[in-house]
C-alpha cells in the first residue's frame, strides 16, 4: 500500500477516541490511508466506539501491553509507506495529515515530522526538544515556566525529538530501527524512537505549519498516581539505556523526593 497508516492506541478513553475518529472521518486525508485502532484491553466502551465506524480496523490486544508495544503491533498490522502514530486524545483538522506527508515528500533526509500541538483553547504544547538528559530536562521545564512556548513553537526546526502524540514516520525508517523500544511501557518511548532514527543519520523535523489539537492530561487527571509511577519507570529506563552514569543519581533522587 502506498499511503499512510494511521495507528491509534486505545486504553479506556472512549470519549476521546470517539472525537478523534470523528475528526478523521470529517476531514479524511486526500492521500490513500488506513486507520487501525490497537486496543490495550479497555474495559470501557472503547471497543464498541471503534466498531461503530466504517473503515476503521480494530486490533484487540486483550491486556494493557503498553504504548510502545501496542504501536509496534499496529506497525506490523499495516502496510502504508508512511505511518502516523496518533494519540486517541487528539483532534485532527482538515489537511493536517496531508501537510505532514508533504513535508516528508519534500525532504528525503527527514524520517520523522511532528506538528505544532495545541490544547482545546489553542494554547501550544512544548512537543519537541533536545535529547533527554539532566540539563535538557531542566531546560524543558524552564521553557514551560517562562511562558516562552508560544514563540518557540512557531519556528520550523530540526529538534532531537517530537512528541509521539502525533508523529509521522517513514515505514522504512521505523522498521530499520525495529520499531519502538518496548522496555518503555508509557512515556519517553518517542524520545528514544527519535534517537534511534537519528543514530542512523536521519533527521527529525518540527513544523509549525501543521497544527493538531491534543487534549493532553486525561490520564494524569483520572489516575495521577499510576501515571506518575509510569513516567518514573520510563524515565529511569531511559537513563539506564542512554545515560547509565546518571541512573544511580536518578534512583537516589526518586528515593528522597516525595
């Protein structure tokens, strides 16, 4: 199949999933496409929501396999030249997917492209950054706190990573690195994925010319404890993989921080 495969990982967020699928059907991309929802054992109405939409294929994992593994399942189940990793809590405006595909078509040295992400009020999200590490994590937090996000998200550039909430990748590049690293159950898998692709001499692009709505923070609001724990586990796994000298200090920091 020459086109784009849209992979949405679902877990107990039926209302968000309904909005996301509705936006894709209201404004379908002009490029040939397929939509696959990989459900991680949802116990709400997520599966029923998917079945109400024509042209959407459902893959039921049967348990919560995590974000990285579920996306890899979706990758194996699809055939598009391009693969769009898309969170279920996004709303995709008309022309957005075609705009991302156009960026890859015009830039053969770019393997991954991410759009400007905004919340429901139009406020931008810091959805890209430098390679994750102690200093760069502090830098990300400082940018958010100083209110500089709007300005930095209006600049087209080549960051080290873009958010997996909406990430378009060439299938050939994704398969060349073996997909997403499944040691990351939830969080930081997108940073690691981009790092693996950059290690092969490929580039990551952030474009402000394409905008997608990301209604982020739902997991943290409904289950703050498990969400925080999941981030901490992934953060530690990331440091053990990429910054092993720093991992013991991170463990100590987590022990003393409430």
